[in-house]
C-alpha cells in the first residue's frame, strides 16, 4: 500500500512568487501614491484618488491616468450616471439653502437642521452628502461671520497679551 502508483505528488506554488495581477496592482498603487504626493495636481483630484485608493475602487487606474495626463478629475466624473445618484442630486440641491438657513440663525435654523438631518438619513450616500453639507456650512458661516471671528480672535489675543 505504501507504493500505490495512482497517487500523485502535488506541488505547491512558491511562496515568494508574485503573481502578475499583484505586480500590476502594486504598480498602480505606487502611481497613485506619486499622484498624491504631486502638489501640482489640484487638491480635489488628489482627494478623490486618495479615497479610491483606500476603497480599492475599480476606477483607480482611470483616475490616476487622467490625473497624470493633467486632466481635472472632478470635471470628468458624471454624477448622473446611475438612478441612485439622481436621488442624491435632489438632496444635494437641498443642502445649500439648508446650510444657508442654519448659518443665518434665527427661528428657521432649527427647522432647517431637522430637514437636513432627515435628508441625510434618507440619502443613498449619507457620508458624501454630510461632507458636502459640512463644507457648505463652514464656508457660508465663515462668510457671514468673518468679522465676528476676527473680533473674537482679537479679543482672545488682547486678553493673552494683557495678562
């Protein structure tokens, strides 16, 4: 029984051998990293590539190729490509006016905040929409309160200098 002739020896692949796919993926990641380090490429494009790299997006190669060619990535993305994003398109249109109402303060700001929260909750991409809302709110609040921020900073600096 020890010399059974129908038994075959299985060969295991070499542990250190890198497959062609891994080589391509590693090269793509290195190209993406070099794009991230290239400050001549706009910040939005680098942010999109950074996110695509983190989630192993299948479009990473195309995004890196466009960035290396000097194209602006944001202009080349079609956000209306799927029905899911068309729902978010209407949500996205709501966040600007809602952020404006929240930043102005007053009686309607609490209601606007509730509507914004409901819009985020019902969105198919709540994190992306929340990020856009945050960006709009900070930008608008900064515009509305620029002098108030400066006055507050002057008061803090003055109190520190006079102590």
